[in-house]
C-alpha cells in the first residue's frame, strides 16, 4: 500500500473545526496556540466560536484551514504516525502550504504568516466586483478550455482549477466569466454556476498577489521536504526547496491541476489518499478521478484512531 497525504483548500472551513482534536490531543492544541502567537491574534477563537462569514474571509480561512490540518498531523504523530508514512504530499491551492508545513519545508509560524499575507494579497489584487469564478460541471478539460476562450472576448477567462473529470473552475473578469456561464449549456455542460468567492483566484488578474508572495517567500527559510510534494502547477513531484518556492509564486496566477496530480500519483503506485484536516471535498474528487485510489478523512479524534488501527 502506497499512501499520499492530501490537504484541503478554501471552502472546507466550518466553525468548530479542529476543536475536538485540540481537546483530545495537547499536541493539536499546541498547533492552534502557535498559529495564534504567530499571527498575534486568537484565530482559534474565530475558528471555534466565531461566525462563518468572518472565518470565510480569505485572509482568515487560509491560515485557519492550515492550522486545522496541522492539528490533525500533530494528532497522528502523537499516535505514532509520521509524515514519512506517505509516499507523497499534495494540497489543493492553499493546501499546498499545509503539505509543505507537514513535510518540514516551512515552520508552522512561517506558514501561518505566509497564508495571512497570501490571503490579504489575493483579496487586494482585484477590486471587489471586477472578478468572478464559476464551476463548470459535466464538461471535460478541453471543452472547458474552449468555452473559456470563446467567452473571453479580450478579457481574462481561463481554467483556474482542474478538479476532477466532470468539474472545472473558471476565473477572470466578471463579465467574461458570466458569459461563460451563459454559454455553458450550449457547450454541453450539465450545469454552470458562479461561485461565492471574493476574488478571481488562479488567473493572471492575481499578478499583484504573485509579486507580493515572491517578496514574502523570499524572506522565510525553506527546507527540502522530507516527502516529495506533488505541485499544483506541474502535477509532478518536486523535492528542491528553491524550485518549490518558484512554483508557489507561479501557483497564485496558475492552474491548480488537481485531477492531473491525482492521476500522476496513482501512476506512481499510490493506492490510498488520506485527506488531512477539514472536510471531505478532496476525497470526493479523488474517487471521481480514480476509483482504484481509496480515501480516508482524518479530521477528528475518531478518524485519527481509525487510521492508527488500519
């Protein structure tokens, strides 16, 4: 059995996530405390007792989801399961930072601060109302790319996330993305819907955020990961810290190639994926990509115990 540890991205956040881990494992509680200290605020209070609208703000959701994933990793470690059990780590968008923290490339404090900077930079890159994202369901990647090209009309409209064989996400100027949604049914899509996001992530409009991340990443210490990272933008393994840093900058404006990443890991012999942290969205995508890859969610004490006993 070859295992990949995978880490969720934005959208998985819920009020209360990770609280039972923190109550069951002092090591998990220490993760939330360290993130609070790194940010100079009680993010854990927002995660456990706040309102979902504030938690969903990009600058909060990104470090909060990472903290929850790292709390789950701390609980696994307390039960004797180290990151080295995995053949690969991978994460969806912000989840790539969680994967790198788990694999020892970045310290927990630096990861928290980087994700706070990333969230603010991505939000500030495009004025509210000028960008949009949309999920296109039931179209393959090539057909989705053609739809985006037809809808662009001189504006930005491109595939931001390649999630699974039947789900891709477009990002770009609001008018162009709205045109794509209107054209989707005629292009063969089963459904197309605008997403409730505050900015058009993973497209060229995020250029200012990429510049900001290049500066921020240049100020932290990067180590080679102890487990290879399957990078979003290449869908292949990388182990060189300098290269990973470059790819993280590219990721801000580039495509999240999740389907290709899962297919690549399966081709390398991965037979099981453990989704570490909040939610089960990645597990659903993985099952739709390759049914031969079993999935396991690890976000509660019971799930940690089940993983230990597996």
